[in-house]
C-alpha cells in the first residue's frame, strides 16, 4: 500500500513511518513542515529506504499538497500533523488554530478533489484516517471511560482545535462522501518523544541532574499507550476500519502523573543509579498546576478490539522500561534538543504581552479561514505545520 503521512517527522508520525516501512510492507510519502518538535533524526533508520519519500511541506499549502498527491497517487492518507502541547496552546493559541483547524480543512479539501478524480477501483480503496486525541472529550470524574459516543467538551485551546478538526473530518465524509475514519487515542509514550512532554521531560531531567517538576499534587490521571502499539492500530484501521466511523485507541493503562514519575524514578534508580544509591524520587518537586488542567482521561477501546481485532502488545511497565532504556542509550538524539530547542523551562503561564500578540496574529489571518480554495497563503504569510 502507498500511504501519505502528514506530520511524519513528529513523535507518533515517525513511529508510524518506521512501522509502515519495517513491518507493513508499505511505501510512505512523509509530509512535514519540520517545526520545533519534528526531527528527521527519528527517521534515520528508514531515510535511505527506496520505499520512503520525504517532503518538507506545510499542510496549509493546498497546491503543493495536490502536486504530491498527483505525483505519488497514494491509496490512503494518515493525518497526524498537528500542534499538540497543551501548555504551548495556552501560551500561543493562534498557531494551533492555523495548523489544526485551517490545515486540516486544506488537507481534507485537497484530498477530496484528488479522491473524486480517481478511477473506480482506486476510488473505492482510498481511505483518509484523521488521527485525534481523547482530550476532545474533556475531563472525566473518578469513574467511567470515553467511548466513541462521548460528548465533546474540550478544555484547552489545543483540545478545542482538535475537536474542530474532528468535526471537519466528519463533515467531509457526510457532505462529500470522502472515506474518512477518525481515531481518538490516549496519551502516547515511547522513544523519540520531544522532551517537553511529561515522560521524556522527567527522564531527561533526571539524566541531567535536574529537578522533576510535577503539576499540582500529581493526582491527575492519564491513560497511557506505547507509541509503537498506536502505530500498529493506525495501520489496522486503514486496512479494516469503516469510513464514517470513529475508533478509540487505548491500552487500559491509567496512572496518576505522580505514579508515572515515581515509576520512572524507580527504573532510573536501577538503570542509571545516582552516587551513593540515592533515590531519584528526592528530585520530585510539586509546582503550580496548569490552568484548566483536566483531572482524568480514560479510553474504552472495546470497539477497535471487537471490530478490528487490534490489541496492544506492551503493558505500561514493559513500555516504560523500553522507553527509559532508549533515552539512556540515545543521548545523541535528545541532548541537542535540550540545548537548542527546549531546555525544560515552564510553559503554559501566559503573559499579557503574549496574549496581545496572539490576538493580533489571529485577527490578521481571519480572511484565510473563509477562502474557498484549498490553496492558502504559504510560510511567508506565517502559516506552518506542526509535527505532532
């Protein structure tokens, strides 16, 4: 199968590209703008494979996307390109609206035009998989789990932008017949994860002798999914999923943030011990909570297990051990990022000056959202694609 992946230099996207080339006998066209969280180093093991092609391209550039589609004739598109860090969405929401909402619109419209021109059999086979998050459903209480029928109730600019993208994807199926599927996944973890997110931040902080900041009391709960299991789920959905349907992807691995950090400390005590066998737990520090911090997420994956036959291979414990071992053994990948792109500073505490800049940025681009054409202003006018 010939598959176009957007955001394929990001965390989940690169795992998917590696999986498709190494395990699924697929050809991959990777489209990514290479923003701060993207890293071609995550793809070096497949970079020279003849079945892999890379284009540095903004998903808001409809004409360029159309050229790539025409040149490579993919049988499926898996859409992962997104700005995805909640704290950064608090600091600067305009980029999330541009990439996650406008970018998804441009990609859907460009894909629709491409799909409508395909001959019969190719048109019947084509699939568009829109990859989303459980955060669109908001926060759970102490009980229950999100099903595919859960009400949308996003809490952050990030989750609101992804909710909007989900609705666009659904509308392009209902209105135009584009064979769209949507997946909503729980929190991913694993190798090649940009070190602003909880697990890689804690590991790299510990390996560089820094404090381990935990929001609030650490009681907030997330449902964790090893990234390679997520990649296998996306391939299964392309092969077996039904257009017009959504599928929740999770591994039933709920843990509080504090429990995750403590588990990481215990692994690091064994795999990278401190002098005198001191515990890494002594570096844990509780810091002010994130604004609008959702208390709990939990995914019910019954549908994908029952209808698609997919199940995760890794437990939380086995996946976490693999992740810690990978970061210990691959400093070449993360140390340059900590030096040049993100040094662990606190995000999500927005200043008034940044708020004014964000409003000005959005108001200056309002005309873009009303354009009928899938071709919108390019990088020169401030549009860019964020790798997930």
